[in-house]
């Protein structure tokens, strides 16, 4: 059981790194001066799905950290 949780933690950590790197940058840059960045700030469905998937993988990672950290899984 311990090996399974370690494996899930390693896979979720690598997947979390990839998912975070896939996010688009949220900075306005120079477009923030004239409020021009607000024109194109609607969130597309692909990015909404990416946000949900990132949150799920992060939750799995946190659960694995607590299970391993507190010694619940032996």
C-alpha cells in the first residue's frame, strides 16, 4: 500500500508540474495601462478544463502528502 501511495504521489507531482506550465500567463503587461487587456480576458472552455484538472491533481497530491507525512499508510 505504501508503494502505491508513493507511486501516485510521484505521478501526480510530475503531472502537476506539466499542468502548471501549460497555463497561460496572467500578467497584463503593457496592455494593463489603457485597460486593453480586459477586452480579451474571457476564459475559454479549454482553460477552464485545465484549471479543474490542475485542482484535482493538486488535491490528489495533497492527500498523498498527508497520508505519507502522518504515517497513516504503512
